[in-house]
C-alpha cells in the first residue's frame, strides 16, 4: 500500500488516508478504489490494524445508509478491534446511518438454543471504541427517515416491542466514547456494560432498560428521549452522571418516571425534563441506604425535587463536592483518559462513590465491623480528618434515647488507605426496644450509608402462662396458648407435622403459624405440633409438643382446598401423596411451531422452585409463592375423580404492561385441572407470551396427553395477565370454561388502542377422564422483574 493518499469527500472535505485511516463509501467510484478505500464497514474494519490510546485507527464513513444485513441467527456487523473510531463525514449525524431491523424473537432468533437472540445492529469488542457524527439505529420498531435520499427511507419492521439493541458488546471493555451521535431504538437500545463510557452532544432514544453504559458513565449535553418508565436497568458500580442534559418524556400509562429499576448512584447536574410525567424518582423501589445527587433540575421549566417519596435519597450537589463527578475524576482513572478533548485536569481528593457494607443488625454489648469501600478502588485517603461517620435513627419502633444508639469507634490513625477500612459499631441498647438506624460515612462530602437494626440484649425465653392446646373449628385445627410476653411480640417457631409419615404441613414464616387447614391425606393420622416459645428479643425456649386426635373423614372437607395466604406453606420438596401438595421443577414437552424459537433451557432445582415473599415491580403489593426457579411446578394430587372441578388462582406477574414474561421463547404459565400429574394428561389453560404479539399474552384452553398438547380454542390476546389477575378454570357437565380479569387500575394504552380485551372468557367441550389433580406450572425466566407470584389458590370438587 501507498504510505499516504488524499481523498476528497462528497462534502468537499479532503481527508488523509494511511495505514491507520481508511475510507468507506457504498458508492465508491472506480477512480478512488485502491489503498485504504472500501465499500463496506465490515471489510474495512477487518482490514484496518488495531489502534492504540495515542493513535487510534479511524474509519471515515461517507454519508449514506449502511445496512449491516444481519441474518436471523447472527449479527451483520461485528467489529473486533482495539482503539477504533468510526467517523461520519456528513454535515450532521443524520447523514451517516448504520442500520438494521432486528429484535429478540422478531427477525433475530437464538442459533444455539440459548435464551438470547442476536438482536444487535452492531457489536463491538474492544477497548477505546469511539463513534463520531453518525447514527446507529435498530429500526425494528421505528421508521428510518433519510432526508438526503428519501428513496432509502424504510418503514419499521414490526410494531412488536421487544429487545432490539442498536449497539452491544460480548465482553466488558474500557474507554468508549460517543461524540455528536444518535443512538436509536426502543427496548434495550444500548446493550453494554463497560468500565468507562462518555457520551457528548448525542441523542439516545428508547423505552425501558435502554440506557446502558459503564461503571463510570458520563452523559454530557445529551438529549434523552424516553417512552416508558425505568429507562435504565441500573446505574452501575460507581456512578452515572448526566450533566447539562435534556430529557423528553412521553409515558403511556404512568405519571411517574422512575429513572432506574434497581438503583445505583445517579447524578443530575443542570438537567431539564419535559413531557407528560409529573413526578421523578431515582428508582422503582428506593432503598434506605441509597443516595443520589442533583443540582438545578427542572420539569417543564419549573424547579423539581427528585424523589419526593424518599427525600433522604437526594443530596444537593454543591461546589464542595462537584469535583467528585467531574469528567477527569469520573473518567481519568489511573491512566489519564480524557475523551472530552478539553485542556486541564480537575484535581480532587474525593472518591466517586462510598459504600458501607456489613451486618444487618448489632446487639447490645456486641461489636460489628462495617467495611468502607470506595470507587475508584485505588482511591486513598490522605487526610483522615476528612472522614466523618455518624449514627441516626431511621425508623424508630419505640422511643429511643440518643445515648442508647450504637457507638462508633474512631478510624485507626495508622490506616494506610481507605479501601478495606473498618469502623466498629457497638450496640448500647439494653432495653427491649429496637430501631432501624443508619450509619452514615462521609468522605469529603461523598456519602455512603448502611442501614441496620439495633437490638437489645438477649432476653430470657418467655414462659407458659397457658400451655398449648389444639382446638378443632370446622376443618381447621387451631393452636391456643399464652406466653409471658408483656409488651413483646410473639415470635414462636411452630411446625405442623403429620404423625404417620413425618410430613411437614405448615411452618412459621415471619409470624407464628397458629392454625392449619386439614387435607384429605391427614385422614387416619394424628397431627403433631412442635412449638418453640420465643419473643422478638429472647432466646428460644424448650420445645413443647402437642398432638391431635386421629383425624377422621368427618373432620376434613375433601372437596375444597383453600390457601388464602401461602405464608405458612412449606416450600421444601416432599414425597407425592394423594391428598397432598407436591413441588417439582421440569421442562415441558415443546412441540410443533413451539420448537422453532424455544430456548434450550434447563429447569431449576425443586428446592428453589418456589419462595414465599413479596413480588417486585408491578407485583410489589402482592405476597405469595413466587416462582424462583424456571419450570417451577406446584401440584395438588387428588388422584381419581369422576366429577366436576373448579380452580380459582390469583396470579401477580412482576410485569405491569401485559406481556407477563421475560421473552417470547417458550415462556408461559399453565393452570391444569381434570389432570393426572404423573402422566401429564388432562386439561388446562395456558397464558403465554408469543413472538408475534406485544400487546398482551395469549390465553388458550388445551388438552394434554403424556405432555403433548393441542389447542381447544383460539389463542386470545389480552392484557388481563397483569398484577392481581384472578383466573377461574372450571370443568363441569362436559363444558370447560376459563375466565380471567385483573384488578390493575388501568389497561395499558398500547393494548387499548389495538382493541386488546382486558378480561378473558373462553369455553369448549371436554371429555370426562376420571382425573382430579391440579397443577400450576411456570416456564418463564425468573430474574427479578420477570417472575410471577401466586397469591392464593382454591380448588373445589363438585
């Protein structure tokens, strides 16, 4: 190749080409062919050598639309280069476009049967990547408009909103920057998590989870267009800083903008919001120990307070601490990286973030150590006088005097650095009173907080005033007793067992389990109850055992099983018996059209299948059994039953916009009745997220035989599968019916506009089969945000 050549661009600009500077044009003229000139980005990227920090390699992209042309099973443009810059040669970033139109399970499908699709417009693997004056877009859900040549306009590929990434990576890299760019997509536009990332004068557009970045991410003078709440999944380890940015917000179904789902440290400095949101919160569920920073933030031109629901979460950014979030402190690292091209480096002795980690409680007379961690890791405290720590009452449950708060020992003077530094907290609270407290550590004004509980000294176990006695009321055994608790809370540990086989029937889980509804399997056996007396602050007393009489048929309503609250339900797998519940986890038998786009997933362990607790996101007000392993199955084994059945279940999916599950690749929940769980034969209702639909879930009645199924009704697309979805499935007199509705306050706008119903009614004929088992089977992925919680279950045999 020649050592250097000059080339005139369409805009009349003259660029110098050499071994580190290549030119790309789809309409490259024959006279310009030769050294350093290419017709495709892919060919040029493969040919150019790696750059370095001092001398990056550069691909000059002539103004045009460059389709990456990915196949359904692969991304069209994968760049594997160190320190490479893509530079658009147009007058503005709209003139040079890198494009594709692919989304998860829509025009992009897993090639290895995994759960992830190659849904990126482009992938870059390497440190030092930079994009300048260009657009990177995934046009799955948005129209491509190209004013320079309207013939290249293209309509969106689909209205189905699914993961459709503009740019992603297959690893964690460092020193990425974007200057005067447009990054366009909808869901998950930016799909990378790097160490240091810088955006300047750029436009980023999307719905949920679309703002990616790094441990140290700075967005400066950028425009952020938001079309749904939670634009960020989370701010990563150090901080995400927005400085002089403009946010345009257009929410469909909410008036509150939550900036992240799962928190992290955010900084809003001189930023403006406009649009139809009324409230701005840092995260969906604010944690007591979270702290974020703000200064001069407006909403529709008026000053606005961030996180009105959790004001302790917001700290005003002042001159004293602003240096902690300067570009040089955020991005300079220990190598002085400066993507801003501005002169000078802002010196500061402040860390970017302070974390305080340690135990959740401290008891009277005991000392626990809290570890102080800083970002960056190499930050060292030169002057220990800049360390400040204090304890405050966060949520007192009783009147707490200040002299009873835990004491903090001073920091050792001979500590050589701040990382790994410990502070000791000693409990001083002797009385039977507790409070939630916050331990606040400040380093040059940057705050880290750790919330914990101060506990009194261990009290003596309560004594029996009235010994336990079992009382039968209808079909329920109730445990009556009285302890010497004074004003303390009863926290006795109670376990119900069947004497005949030792099966655990009910357990205390946060509160004493003082009653148990009898089941068919209990007939012919006594019920044994083990009670360990305990108050909130006491040691455990000696176990007391009470036993019932033999359970007879007249004591049990074998035709009705009711669980209104799963709090005492034992979630450990136990042997399957007629008249009992059974837990397992398995992968269903996919067939027909299902097979093509189903991930090759492995079911979780039965021990982790179900967990009692509170749901998340849309289900945060729901308590019940949450599917925490994929393939989780909850079965009631009735055995033979030649009669009708009715099952009522309340489901609370985390997702509150109707799609129900993480992805459309074989993820659904099924409710079975007139069913044999052993052979997996019978009838059921399937609620499924389908690739061809984004406005809701498909409800369908099905017949199953040895795991294989076929639809008995059409698949009705509805938005009913939202939090507090009551499902009634009934089989009587040869008629199988399903009804579902949600108590969610409003129907999503996108579902309403397409005429998607907000409740379900399905019906068909069925043949009596002599089966009586019931099952709930959840095949969806189970990260927080994708789960389903079962709030209640009622089974009736008629």
